[in-house]
């Protein structure tokens, strides 16, 4: 742990200790809340109270000044208990990074986030181009709809994107309470049920000119192209958290409730050689993914401090490490969550056990952008010496 993140003064805990404490609290209600869906209002408020929403904001602006490596690890800790909350928490820092990388207003927004305990919601989604932005005197108006708006409900501020008259993406930071913003409670998917990732409608929503993130703008510099790598590492650590949480709960079930198969000639399921072998496979997969994720996070931290001195080669090396971690975390978490019933047994499929939620969550979220295209990027680099081309997903 870095020197900046040693202690949370209010709780008297290390940042990781505070995250572990919150995760334990969230885990106690995770199965029931997964069944209910909707907004995890009480849990979001606990994140507000914890101060962890300000984790990556520099100390000079009132934040904790954590490294990206440590911030991602907190995402992983929370996701082990509840990947919906890990998702919302991770996106908080992605959206703060968006402000830092795309605009020059970030000192103001960082200070106001700390002062007001703001939770940021996402209405950026660059693949959904239905929202349009038009001039309105010296300011602007947005009309249209955005999908996959994680965390917009119960947020204080929104990062929004819209297409301008030239067909380019414009990104802005606005209050969620701005007249004309309609938050729809229409997220009813099979997984990530408390991320509130439904739609948001904009009806002639005023955007003041000073709220536009235009310098350097979306992906407007090499430094700004770190934004998609932060997004990918947020997802990577959510997936790792899901896999690690699933493995931990499966182990507890196997130890306490699973029965050995009658032909195994062993007294306990924990002595079954096939069960032991599969747990070894799970451990290897997740451990390798975690090492790759930590390596990519360290490279991101090195790139982050370079700011506008960051080179395309340095960025490319970080992107390749990030893609590798994303692939490994996706594959290992999917493997654990769909095969854990082989080591827990038929009784583990009970709805009371809630073990199915891990697979539903990783399957839902890992479709965010196809992992095959990460493998294509890595293959193009290794075979043809072509580095990933910066986009909102690479």
C-alpha cells in the first residue's frame, strides 16, 4: 500500500481494511438484494459516508490520493461481495478520470466532489448515438436518449455524451437534477441487477458552455487515451472480484455442506480427488489473472504520472497489458462461476445458496465489449507488430 493510502481517519482503518469492512456488510444482504433488483440506496449511502468515493482525488483537492493500483484493488474487494456495488464504485473513479483527462475544469469538479460527497453517474456510452447536442445561444441543449447508464439513478452528477452538428462526440458534466433529465427505472437484466444500468432521457436539457469537457476533449491527446484503459481495468477487477467471491463461497459450501460421491470411497467432499483437482484449476486461473491485472495497474500508474509527456509507445505497452488482464479475468471468472457447481453438488443450485448470481453477473457484464476483439488486438501486436489503436474500448 502506498504512503498516501495508509489510514482512513474517520474509521481508523486502512483503505483496504475499510473496503473489507464494507464488503462484509454488503455481503450479508447481497443474495436478497440481487433478487430484489432496483437501487441499492442504503449501500450507496454507506459508500458516500466512507469517503472512498474520493479515493483517486489528489490530497491537494481533499481526496485520499490513492494510486490506480490501490483503487482497482478496492473495486475487486467490493466486487467479491457484490459486483453491482463494485461496478458503481469503479465507475465513480472512471468518471472522475474522464473529467481529469478530457477537460481542464477538473480541479473545480474534484473539490466539489469532495465537498458535497458527490456520486457520479454514467450517461456517456459512446456507442449509443441517439442523444444530440445543439447550440442554444452561448450555451447548448441536449435531446435524446442514452442506454446502459450505470449509476445514473441516485447520482448527484452525470457525465453525458451527445453528437454535435459535425457528427463528433461532445462530453459534458452536469447535475443529475437538471430540468429535462429523466432517469428511467428500466434495468431488468439477469445480472448486475443493482447497477441501475437502464436508460436516461434528455429533453432540451441545458448544458452551460463551461460544463463541456473540450480541452483536450474525448481522446484528444495521448494522455486522454488512458481513459479507455482505466475503463477496461475497472471491468477487469470487477470480473476478478466476481471470480474470487464465487470461489470463496464455493469453498465454504464444499467444506460445510457438500457430500462425497458414493463411489469415491472418501468420507468428505474435500477429500475427493476430482474436487481437489478442480479447485486447483480455479486457483491457477484466478491467480494468473490477478497477477496480470496488478501488472497492468502498475503500468497505468506509471503512465498516469507522465501526463502530457506520455508517449504512444508507453501508452501501447499499457494497453497490451490491460487487454491481457481483461482476457484472463473474463476467462477465469466465467470458468469458475459456471463450473463451481461441479465441486459443490446438486444442493448448491438452491436459490437460497445464491451461487448462480456470480455467473449471471459475469456473463451479463462480460458482454460489455467482446473479449474476442481483445484477443484480436493482442494477436495483431504479437504477429504483425501492430499496437492497439486507441478507441473508447481499447
